[in-house]
C-alpha cells in the first residue's frame, strides 16, 4: 500500500515540476534545484523525489547531474520529444480538421506502399474484411467509422514507427473529435477509392496504390473544409 501511495505522490510531484517548467518558460540547461532541496520543498522522502525525477528523465523533461555543481536541470528536448509533445497537444484542440486531414492525405501514399511491401496474409484478410464492412456501411451513419477503421488498419502494417504513430494519432484525433461527420461526400467514386486502398494491399499493386492515393487527395474532405 505504501509503495502505491509513494508512486502516486511521485507522479504528482513530477507533474508539478513539469507544469512549473512550462509556466516559467525555462529553457534547456536551467537549474531547477538539488535533490535535497526539491525533496524538502515538496515535503517528500528522497526516494519519492527520486521516482519523480526518474519519470521526468524518462520523458526527456529533465537531466540529473551528479557531483559538485550538479543537480536537476531542464533537459534539451530532442526533435522526437518535441514531436511527441505536439501530438499530445492535438488532444487540447490545437489542430483544425483541415490540418489533420491534409497531413493524412500527404501520408496515405507512404502508408499504402509500406503495407503492400510488408502485409502478411493475416493482415490482408483483415483489410479485405474491413473493406467489405465499409461497402456495407456506405450511405449510413457508420460509413465514417468504417473508413477510419480501414485507414488505421492499413497504417498498422508499416514498420516505420514514426509514420505509424503520426498517422494513427491523427486518425484517433479525428475519430475522437468527430471532425469528418456530415462534411464527407458519400459518392460512389469516394467509396471506390477506399475499396481500392484495400485492393492495392491485397493485390500487392503499387500502381493501384498510387492511383488510389492520388484520387483520394483530389476528393479529400480537407479540400472541402479549406
């Protein structure tokens, strides 16, 4: 029970420190304090403070330097950590529907071509099934959900972790915020384009993938919203 309590306190201390870094606008290298001073300031045991610091270090928020002149400092944020922060900011409503959809349009081709190269037989079975589900749901309220399920499943195949994370985070945000909704045109051409996404993977056809991605850009909801 004590371990659980200490862990919860460590999380709160970590959040307080991170909130302070953001609120004060401290830059990389800013001296935050020594461990003993911070433990006293937050009224926690050194071990609990150590857990909080480790949480922040694992997320690239702070650096810990030992010895004389050492202590806890604001870390230099790597480009990857900055990207992670920006993805998290999507949850705060800082990206528009058009922003998200335009980025997805640009990534569709990459995702499709990776899926063609790396899809297993099991992947193809699931993608074909999702395409049939989309066909059945077309012109119903479930069409948007079926579209994004197909997009997300294709994106899961890429071995490029950054591409997969960026794409699926954007899809999750669009689904959560219901950004597409009634603005999506329910045309036969748009259905055909999405079915061709699945067919390109099933047939391992790069030519069909390129054609479908190009058609998708021209009929994109992002164009309508902009």
